C-alpha cells in the first residue's frame, strides 16, 4: 500500500529540500570563490613564472625579465627560522597544557593562546618593531622570524594539546603501571600516538605564517638585493607582492601576480601534505 503523506510530512520534506538546496548553493559559492582566485592568479601570473623568476633578482621598472629569487630565499629563511623558534615552544606548551597544567592556570594559558590567535597580524608586527627593530635600529630577517614565531606558538600549542587529549587514558595508565616515569610515558607513548595530528597542526601553522605580510613590513622590511645575513633587511614574497602590486608599473604588477601564484602554490603543497598525513591514518594507532 502507498504511504500516506500527511501535511506535516510534506512540510518536513519541503524544509529539507530548501535547506539542502541552500547548503549546495553555499558549497558552490565557496568552491567558486577558490577557483576564481586561482583563475586570476593563473591568468595574470602564469605568464611571468619562468626560470628567471626563480633565479634572478628584481630589475628596475621598465626592464623586461628579472625575478624574485631573493624574496623566495628570504621567505624560506624567515619561515624556517620562525619554525625553529615557534614550533618547539608551542609543542612543549601543548604538552604542559594537556598533561600538567592546573585547571585555573591551564584555563588562563588556553585563553591567552586563543586571544593571541585572534590578534591582527599588524599588531604583532608593531610589537616586534617596538621590542626588536627599534632598540637595535635595524630591520632584519631575525626580527621578522620572531614576529612570525609569535603567531606560530599559540597555533602549535593548541593543536598539540588537542591531539594529546585524544590519546586514550588507558595508554597513560598502562605505561605508568609498568613503572615508566611520566616524562618517559609522554615522549615514548603519548606523543608517538598523537604524532600525525601534531604534525598536521604544525604544517598548517607554518603554511599560515608563510603568507603573512604586515609583520614583515614592520620587521624584515624588504631588500632589492641579496641579504648579507640575518641582521639585515631581507626580501620576502608577501612584502614583495605588496610593494609591487601598489607600484604604478605594469611589469611589477605582473611579477606581483606571479609571486602570488608561487606563494599560493606553496600553501597548497603544505595543505595537501597535511591532508596526506591525516589520510594515511588517524592520530591514534590502531
């Protein structure tokens, strides 16, 4: 016998169809925005991405050719140094939050980390300029790395804490019951069990700071040539994109699009790497 459709069921089906359509439209708009940005970058920047872009220094306005080799190397230097500073601090802070922190003090640290995550990056840049650049009267790659590390620490700390808390308590109790000290339990049992999630949060954190511009404008500043060391003004892709995009020269605009395409490609690689780590297994061993 056919099922009778009551007015209440018809109303539920109608609401379900409307909400399903709305979610589909929102998903389409989200994907469309991403592909629109990619399309603009590929169309405007793809023409300027060649071997010279990765191996040559910037040229004066009006001269064809040139590249952003110094900005690529500078960005890599700043981000790597920021990772060396920020990742260990955030990692051990996450361990403390998950395993040792008292309730009230832990709440204070978590609240501070979440608040620091929400601070606009330009404020981080002003702070780093005040405490690092101004006292030494010198823009530098080191100052830029310190600014970016301040953004990376809370991301890593909260990600590490979250994945450590997902490790079953029985694993802790089993290691402690065998006589292992707490620090041995953490480093040989708990952290390895959550390593995939921790690595994912670290990679995504590094990808986020790689595209930050405002802190570098206040700290590393920029350089049209190769930097002599960490204590010298250093070029970076985000800062070069800003300076070239706001300049009144068409050839600089093309290079800004190309730099944006390269930077977005690096972020995509980091995100894909994180997804691959997650897809190869959950954060907890089976």
